């Protein structure tokens, strides 16, 4: 698997807590989207750690093709 699986073509808007670290799924195979569940094992993908700067909503990339990992940059519109 050299291309990530598209989990969905829209962002995952998640409530995050300031100072908490979240592990974004980069492979797209996790059953706990947008976060890692270890499904990347045996691939070249690794989860990306994201620590929230403030409490509120965050738009995590669902298509896994964003240039601004782990946040959505609208790349899904071109897929």
C-alpha cells in the first residue's frame, strides 16, 4: 500500500482538548477514523501525533491526501 486509503472525502470535525495529543491515521485503514488503531502495521505509514493548542473543534483530513497533515486543506475536492 503506497497510497493511503480514502476514509471519506470530507473532513472529520472533532472536539479536541487543549494539551491533549491525538494520533491521526495516515494510512486510511483505521476503524477508529480519523485516529489510529494500529491498522498501518506492515505498511510504510505511521500515525501523526497532533497536540491541540486550544480546546474546540478541529477538522482532521478524511481523504488522507492533505498537504497540511493532519488537518484538512480541501484536497478531497480534487479526488
